């Protein structure tokens, strides 16, 4: 068991060394809740941010795009859910980053609370809003990579 932990720690060091040489890495680390592991996954999957024209394409990469299973239902009655067809490990890392950000950063926790307010009794609402925050964080990360900028609270769209 100790050998596995040592191997994981060594692999983490290698990943950190590789990522530290990439120009966009500090931009990702400037986002609250995103640490070295999540930043490395974003870099691995997004790689060149200019290959995406729209945020919807980046969301689709992670499986955050909406799809609805109609299965005989009219379109108006089909409930849209995230497709989960994208990269599961990227989606999981972003959801963990959203959990950290919503609990430890005042800006994200305020946004999170505003989306939950009045809906506390809805089943699964905390997870739904956390997934929305994870998707928002991915779009922020892609935008920062594309513009080559650090995260700035005053530029954040509070939608």
C-alpha cells in the first residue's frame, strides 16, 4: 500500500513539473477551487483553447451539455439532463472543484446560495446547482486560457 502511495506522489510531481511549463497553468490555478490536479485535467482535455469556437463545445467535451430522452414523450415533457457523454474524469474533477469553491470562496458560495434560495426542499437541488457551478468554472477556465488572463472577481459575469 505504501508503494502505491509513493508511486502516486511521484506521478503527481511529474504532472506538476509538466504543467508548470505550460503558459495557461497559472491562469487555471488562479480560479478559486481549482488545484493542480483539476488544472492538469483541464489542460489535458482542452489543450489548445482556440480549437473551440463556443463555450457549448467545451461543455460538450466534459459532458455538461444538455440532452433529453424523449422516448415517446412530446418535446415539451422531456426533461433535459446533462448528457454525461464527455470525459468523466474531467467532469468529476470539476464537480469536486465546485464543491471546494462553493464551500470556501465567498464569491462562489454567495452565487451558490442565491441559486439554492427558496429551493432547499427540492430533491437533489444541491447537486444540480453544484454541477451548474462546475460547468461555469469550466467555461471560466476556457475563457482565461483563451484570453491568457488571471481570474478577476470584477470581470465575473454573475448570471
